[in-house]
């Protein structure tokens, strides 16, 4: 419920804004975004595709938790089920990439839901199996190595689209889980620094930033188009693009 009240008000304000302002024809976004199916049917508000994946996940997860609760599922079984779902998604995504379905593996919920499940598994580990969590958290240099591996993958591995959209998403999910544990457990000495607090501020407001960032870029796009229409030298246009 907290997630609903964090996501929906800002999301529907964005949709209402586009309806009123008319930057996009209604048939290019309205039905798709109101039904949270924009990752399957496309939307001219391009950045909202990932929000549909979140919506589907937050409908799927409570149903799964209800099943766990009704069956009084043990913690080990819960982790086995969640882990099996992640493996199944990885296999399905790899098969789809092999078949050339790169757009589908990028946008469709059934190929992206495992990244969110990794976060749930980390939270479940923290609360339900604290000894296992502590055993991982105490291995600081293993976590550091995993984060370094994540950075190297983001710099070099993502250049191979097929590789990144198959095993790459899993590598990133695991790497970011390691980064979360490393930050929670070993950031005490820097938590009061301005840089840390600034990054934390970005995290708090990241959802709104993500929703509206395309509009923030619009003035730059307008300047580029005007520079092109006025036949300004390429160096001037490059300066505009950089700014």
C-alpha cells in the first residue's frame, strides 16, 4: 500500500499533464498507460515502460505472499520458490534472446521481473534468516569484488546487447544486491558527508526525477532543432548538445 501511494499519485499527475498539455496524441499513450500495459503496447511517454513492470510485480507479489501465508510456508521453501522463479525467468529470457526477441526481453514483464525479486529475496534474507544474512554481510571483500564486477559489467559487458539482455540482467541484479549490503553495513563513516546525503536525496526523489526527466530535456531538444533550422555551424550545435 505504501508503494501504491508513492507511485500512483505522481504517475497519474504525469498522465493528466500530458492529456492537458497535448504534447502527444491521446491514442499514443492514454489507454496503454491507464491500464499499465505500455511495456507491451508501447507509449509515447517512453520512460513509463518500466513502471508497468513494477505495477505487474506489485500485483503478483502479494498474491504469492498470500499463498505462502495460507500454506504456512517455511522460510527455506519461500527462498526455493523465489529462487526458482528467478532461474525460470533467466532461462526464458535467454531463450527469447537466442530467438532474436531483443525488444521483448527488454520490455516485457515476464523477462524482467526477476530483478525485482532479487531485492525481495535480499529483504527476506535480512528479516527471516539473519544469521545467513550476517554470514554474507561479514564478507566485506567478497561484496567489494562483486561490486567491482558489477561496474566492469556495466562498462564493458553491456556493449554486447544479446549477452546483457540474457545473463546480464541477472549479473546486474546480484551486483546491486551486493552494493546494497555493502552500503548498509559499511557506510557508517561517510553517512554524514554531503556527498552521501546528496546521493541519498537523489534516491528519495528518484521516482519523480525519472517520471519528469524527459520534460526537463525538452528545452535542450528545442534548442537543437532551432539551431538546425537556422543552419548554424556544426560546432555551435555540438555546444548546444553538450549543454
